[in-house]
C-alpha cells in the first residue's frame, strides 16, 4: 500500500494555522453571553409595587432583558421586557417597576437574551410585600453554620442596627443595614437558638433564629 504525502508550502501553512488559531480564540463558548451583569436587585416600593433594577458593565449584541416573577422561586413568568442598550465597556443602569406585584413573598430574576436568541438567567431576588405587621424576615431559618439573610419588610429612613444574642443574652454580633433592604450574615455561629434584634428610630423588633 502506498502512502500519499501532501506538501504544503510553509507560508500557506502559517496562514492556515493563524486562521485556525484566530477562530479558536474568538469563538464563543456554548452558553457564554456577551453581557457582564454587575448587579441585580429587587425591592418592594409600596404595597403593590416592586422595583427591579440592575447594572451591566459590558454589553455586545444584547437583545433584551425579560423580567420574570415567581411565587415559589421555581416557576417563573415574564412581567416585562427592556431592550439592551449595548454600551460596550460602560456601566449601564436599568430599572423596571412591577406595578401589580404579588402579596406576600415573591421572587424575581432576569432572563438576558442576545441577538442570536441565546440566553442566561441572573441570580434570584426574594421580595416580601410591605403589607405585613412584621418589620423584618430572617431566612433560611433554621440556618446552617450561622449563614443567613435579613430582609427588611418596611421602609426605613436611615440605618438599622442588627444585634444577635445567644440564649444567655450575650451579644454575638453587631452590624448595620445602610441603604439596603437585605443583608447577608456570615458569622459562623455555633449551633443553638439566637435572638435577632433590629432597632431603628421607628421600630424595634426581635425574632428567633435556629442555627443547626
């Protein structure tokens, strides 16, 4: 059996390798989208209005954003659509008002769709309607390793002091919420039962937290 040897000039081979390398570097990976989402938030503005807002720091070929809402954090439906601005390398702020928000707890996320119909989802934001007697919510409860979130359920004017006490009344943590309705606590508290006290000039409220 004879073997066929194909001779390619070195200059042509160099050009071919350059083209292949360029394609490999610039090819878009499966699932990769040309939008860098810097921040995404949702918060209750009133008893029936939720503000959804987000910031991108890079966009290219961004088609639009679908704002999606859910009652259980699993099954989502679209409640609005915002077209992409496509400001490459420039911080861009977006916002959307859900004027017919759900009562109680709801969940929001973004579905970003590019011009080629590829899409991805943002992290999920949890929102609780202000129509409640409670001033704040603690979740998950029970918590694991002292990692939990505090969500303000009512509007506040300025700063809110957070204090965490153990069963013997000893102060384990002191922190503030400033210009935010949600704060993440990662304090690695030992397993046990704790009291979470929030204090503002307009309210003082305490809730129990179980750490497993």
